């Protein structure tokens, strides 16, 4: 655990908090892609299946407890988000702007996970699948944004926190590479792709939102 | 080792 890792995780947590705040305050899910939220839920469940393994033989360190608590928060908040979008605020969701075909993303990530993994076991392939899927899970949301051409400021804060958390993970990996000889190519490449997908968004966010303007695509 | 031990990040 280092300062980059903890900051990234807290930023990730903050992004979820902002999303829930946006939905509760505006009582609307307008501008939020259900498909992206669904993909994140799949990511968390596929990656954190180890929650259901026996913890009896594990050495119980503080970081283990930290991970368990965070995993439960990520899974439950993403399921709760789906509930808000599908049930509570369903009337404010516009499926006509959320038309990205996620079947292709799911199939591509599953294929890549079956081909490129560290070990060919169910748990490992699912973990790898979740890493690949997380890298591209934001695409339906960015596609929706490009279709509508503008976004509420609070939604852009959510997207910024969500994108930037992975960018800070890049620093964490550089740090760990130097301090612990830590190497994880699957996570590194996926994390770099994930961060790169946000580059246009980051640029417009910096140019407009941070200068007090509304987020509008040029 | 279990997956959770090997992958120590979130």
C-alpha cells in the first residue's frame, strides 16, 4: 500500500459517491449510461469472486480487511446504481441515446481473457476478463456523451474522478515496480488503455468545466 | 494461493 494506491482508491470511491449524489439530488439518471453501469457491475462481480472463497487460511492483515470492505462497497453500490436506473428513476432514462453495442465488448474481452491470462482457471480467466472489461466499460458512456453533445457539470465531475483514478494507478504501478519489483502486464496495458480512452474527455473537462463553463462538445 | 492473495489490488 502506498500513497498513490490509496489516493486512487479513494478517488474511485468519490466518483461513486458523486454519481449517487447526482442521481439523488436531481432525482434523475439523465446523461448516465445504463450500459456502462451494467458493465461495471459485471466487472466487480467477476473480479471480486474471491470474496466468496474461504478466508480461513489467509493471514489476516489490515490490507486484506481494507480490500474486503472496498470490494463489498464497489459491488453493492454498482448494484444499487442499476436499481436506481431501472426502477426508481426509470422514467428519466433515455435508452435512445444509450445505443452502444456492449455485446461486442463482452465477447472481445472474454476472447482476450481466454487467450491472454496468467493461469487457465475459472477464477483467473474471470479476473482477467474483468480487467479487460473495465478498460473499455466507459465506452457506452462516452458514446452517449458524444451523441448528446453536452453534460451536466456534476456528471462530468463523476466521469473525471472515474477516469483519473486509473491514471493515478499508473503512478502506483511505477512506484511498485521500483520498490517491490512488481510486474503485472495484463493490468498495466489495460490500465493504460483505460486512461487513454479518457484523453478527449479530460481535455474538454479541463478547457471548459474547470473554467466554470458548461461541458459542451466542440 | 487463491486469486485474492495474488491480485492484491482492487
